[in-house]
C-alpha cells in the first residue's frame, strides 16, 4: 500500500508490493497514526458472492461511516459459472469493490486458478491477494500476519496448502526480534485445533475441526485478534491470556473469531466489525488489561512446561482420613513382594524395556513418615495382598471398597502428602502408570478418570476410576462434577492442560483435583468442611456410573478372600500393560 502497508522481513517476496496498493487505503491509514483506532471489517468465506458482500459493506458504511479495510479469510472465489461471471465484472473494472479488500489464497484445488502465483498481487481494483504467507506493518503501526490455504498432508504440497517451512519462516520473521510481543491480527483460513479448550463450545465437529499447526502458530504469534473460516460456523471464543499466571509478566489477551459463509441460509454471522489501536501505540498498562471472562490459553505451553519433564501428575485422591485406613489398603514388604505373578523389580535398576529407571537414592526419594502410615510401602500397616504392581518410586493397588472391579490407586512408595510435593523422578513414574492404565482401560472400552483430595489425608493417593464408554461422555462427567460442586457451594475451576499444579497450589494448600480422559483438569481450593467422599459420590451418581449405593466405600467392603481373588484377577489382566513387570 503506497506509504501505508510496507513489506516486513521474512516475507520472501510474498507480500504485496507497495506500488500496487490503492492510494485511498494509504491515506486512511495515515490518518490513524498515534492512538487513533483503525476501523476493520473481516469476512468469512465469500465463495464468489462478491456483490452480496459488497452491498452489505456499503450498507454498513452508510450507517456507521467508512472503514479502513476489509479482510477476507477462507475461500474467496466460487466455482460455479455464476460466481466466475461475477468475478469477471470486478476483474475487468465493470464493478469496483467499495473498500480496500485483502484476501487469502486458495483453500481448495478448484480455486487455485484464480491466483497467478504464490506472491501477493492486486487481482482487481481494491481487491488485493496477500500471498501465500507474510506480514504487513501499516503506517498506523498495525501489524497483520497471515497464512493462506490448508495444512499440507502430503509432499509435495498442493498449491492450496501451506507447509511447516511456511510457518517456520513466518514465525522467524517476527519472533527473531527481541521487541516482539505479538501481532495485532492473524488471518488463517483453517481454525486452530483445540481453540475451544477451556472456553465456550463452537457448533462444529471438534473431532475433525482445525489444524494443530495453526494452533502452534497462534501460540507463537500471540495475536490480539485471530480470524478464520472454512467451517461454515460463527464462533467467538472467550478471550484467553498469553502468559502463565504467577510465572510470567502479564501480557495482552487474544480473541479468536470464526466467521460463516456470506449469505448462508442459517443467517450465521459472516461479517465482523471492530476498531483496533495498534499494539505499538498503546500504553502497556492498557494493553495487558485482563477482561473478566478471560480464560487460560487453549494451546499454550510456557517455556517451563516445554523443558521440564515433571509436570505434576493429575491428582486424584479419595477418602483417607488421618488415622483410619478406610479407602484402600496396599501392601508389600520392602524387600520384594508380589508384582503381577510374583516377579521382582530387576536388581540392576532396568525396567521392562531394558532402560535404566534411575539409581535409587532411597533417603531422598523415599522419605519416611513422621508416624504410622497406612500407605508407605515399608509400613507394617500396609496390606500387601492389595498391591497390583510395584515400580521404582510408585506402586499400584486395588482400592478397598472399590467402586468398580478395576478401581485402583497410584501411590508413591515414599511418604508424600500431595502431588505438589513430589520430585521429578516420582512424577515421571506416576505418569507412566497413568499412561499404562489409560491403555488398559481403553482395551476394556473404558475411559480413565483420576482425582486427588489433599485434605485430611497424610499420604498421596491418586484415585483412578474407569467409566465404561457406553455409560456417558466425558462432558457428562465434567458436568456432573460441576453441578455437584455448585450444589455444595464450591466453585470448581478449569486449569490449562499443561499448567503445573504447583503454580496454583503451593505445598500445604488443601485442594481437590480431577483429571478427565480428555486431558481437561478441574481444581478446587478447599476452604473448610469439604465432603471427604465428594469425588466418589460424583462418579457413583446416576449421571456417571449410576451406582449410588456404592458411594460410601464402607458399603462395598469385601472379605479377605474376595479381595485376594479380585486383586489376583486385576494383576493378571493388567500385566501386559505393566511397565514394571519383569520379562
């Protein structure tokens, strides 16, 4: 754009050349220098309905005043004879777009023919193709990043697809600057995969919608606004933050907006109008203000998350009271007890796969209790007949008074009160047990639900309860926890999938924590009078397992012989999945 939009580094010739940009847009953007907002319209899939779109834009401008530019995401061109004839009118100059319009490239093989090459260019008066990928920096200070098409699923990539190289070049061109804080606007045709996590739900099939690469791009570029299309749906996600609370300085929030197709029969929203003051012109305090409805990022991992292997395991504990062991019993003598069918842990410290699991430093890894403990593996109180598997740092046990025959607990061998007190070696092995149990339950057509209660308990217990897939959905289970919490005046909050629990609950904090099979996590900071069997009651409820009479573990007790038989059966069934089993 003459003096208004200039090429940014890293575009590799794919940005629109300045001389090809109409003068009107440059004049308007120059007026927006300083803290004046840029007025922007964004449109979803046009699919060749140009006259309908521009008639609507004219009506809006007549009512509210001129906008500075129109951005189109998704499929701009149509494939019908009518759409092609209509485009020819604009291409020949018989008709003219009433606003400077910027479009993304083809999102299907059928529309590739409308783009002369992968470089940006003016296709008709006031209609400019941005290019395969690139960055624009306006004279106003507005910074806009874009990637055209869909993610390539094969090599060589079709003309309407982008590759990982395109994304890397785009990210590098921006993030290589030490002053990079994010971009004002990100345009993609595809949705970012999982953008709905921790937010409001869209009316799309979330199993097949979106691109993980676009999610990663949005994570790295931190756009204040991210627009996409292609799904025929309108979806405005709750704003999400771009920083880890208590770990990083506050940053601006991001808003994701997906737009529907022009003139869609369901009258879903396809045009979005907003004013934006460029980030570089804003007061930093104003920029990082957090709205009340802000959520965690749906796909962001902090640098800390990416480099450490000890994300605290998903906690889940049930009902252990200080001195009475009523939830479950575990057992084994420290010197070598039953594992599966009696195998011992390899003496050289190697696991089943032959890899070293770490040299045991007993005093550090297995701290002793300050008094009698029902769950420390070396304790004489432990009932060894309920032990299913023993690893280097953790062990698995059948729950006493189990909700279902495969209801188990993961416990540290040493004495730890909660997940947030664990060292990285213990955390790592707990994660291995959780993965093994998920695979085990999956073979039985069950989903894996975990919870921990760090309240009126002295030894960490991760309750692991399988729920048959045909009983209910993950959303049903989540709702059951939420509803029951509300009924008891407790506010369960969602926390990001990759957030370290230690940043939310420092050691000594009483809490209740749930992890669903989807990876979603629920957390409640316990105040007082927390119902000890809350987790069990929710899972036993009609909405989930529908076994309300088993909500109290004391009503589910078995004889010693029955426990022996149940545990032996569970050991045999679990053995193929037990990484601690000795070949």
